C-alpha cells in the first residue's frame, strides 16, 4: 500500500513537471522530438485522472477515519467526542490543486485563451455544488 502511494506521488510529480513545461510553452515540436511531444501531450490527461482518483481515495480515507472514531452506543450514558479529527485536509487540498493544475494543462493543449478565468469558473462551480448539497 505504501509502495503504491509513493509510486503514485512520483508519477504525479513527473506529470506536474511536464504540465509546467507545457504551460511555459517549451514543448519541442513533433518533427524534432516525437517521443517528448507525445509525453508532454499525454501527461496533463494522466495527471487529471490521477488527481481525481487520489481525491476520491482521500474522500474514502476520511469516511473510514470518521467511522473508526465514532463513539460506541452504550445503554448507559452515551459518550461523545468533542470533535472528530481526520487530518486529511492537506491531502484533499493538494489533490484539488493538482486537479486544477491538470485542467489548466488540458485547456492549454486546446489553445484556450484566459485559462485563469476557466479555472476560476471551475472553482466557483465546485463551491456552489458543495454549498447547494449541504443546504438541500
């Protein structure tokens, strides 16, 4: 399990570097370096998939930790915890940032102007979905 997590972190780090190079506009043309061109073309999609998968995995870990820390139901006097600590917030924020970074790389491949506005729109949509699901 830990080995698989480290492999995933290393692959995501390589993908982040590749997306960074792509956003900087330093991808070599296909005629000069076809393998490097294909690598830089595929990595934003791979990072998008891996970030979404890790985001879901962290969601499952958080639910498992909350279930593990739930107080037992006793017949005499229910003892409850003041707050549940899951300590997955940093991992969740990191996977969300990687998802947005990969989205920027995908938008860059399609030569979309004003990528920062699209990323802001994605963040706003996720925020509104999160708020609407809690209210209703």
